[in-house]
């Protein structure tokens, strides 16, 4: 059976985006993230994280430091009863013109290679226009932009935070 996925961007959606977050002491979960993710699971979705990490390509931190932080994040989710299916990340800086960096769809394509996914009933939630473009490029029609200033339009919904996005996903 195909999986329904909630694709989540990391910085600005799961955690506060302070710019190049790679240390546990600087990783602050956004309020109600765990509550929203438990609701996604109750609705029959699984969760995949798709995140650009250009700080690796820029030499600000290493893949190992990213993996250490990711393990911490996954452990915190697990303590809250939430299993994250997988984390996909792009370690390149924008100038490398790779296929995995959002807004390109490389991370989405990789997830489709790894799992049987029902894209028609999946969602991508991000806080940047590049996340929405990634969803479009990856053929994910259900998109939510986390933004307090924009308004919902014909291409995507707008929510104040991850919990607020539930109103669209629940229908």
C-alpha cells in the first residue's frame, strides 16, 4: 500500500530558524510541533523531513555535526511518540547547482525511489517559496507555506505554523 506523506522542511517549520542551526544547544522546537505531528500520524500520514543544509557546503559545519543534531531531533520526536520515516538533506551550497537542493525535486525523487508514496494525497509544508516550488517540481499538489504575512492563493495554502496547517490537511 502506498504511503501518504507529510514532507516537512526543518528550519522554520520544525525548529526556530536562527540561520545555520547545527548545534543541539541552538536547536529550539517551535511550539506545538509535536502536537501537530501526532495529529498527522493519527490521520494516516507518515513524516519525511526534506531540508537544505548549505552550511555544510559552505564549510560552517560538517555532515557529522548535522547527523548528530538530526539524531537528537529524531530522539526528541520519538520521546513524543512520533516516528519520522526519513530525513533527506542537501549538503550543497547554491552555487553547486545540484539536483537535490530545493526548489529542485531531487529529495522528493529519492523518497519515491525509497518508498511507495501516494503523492496525490501527500503534502509538503515549508516556510520558503523554494519549498513550494520543490513541491510543484516534485508533483506534490498539496502545499502549505508557513508564513504570517502571505495569504492563501490558488497554488498553496498559508498557515501561521505547523499546527495551523492541520485545518487544511483535515479538510
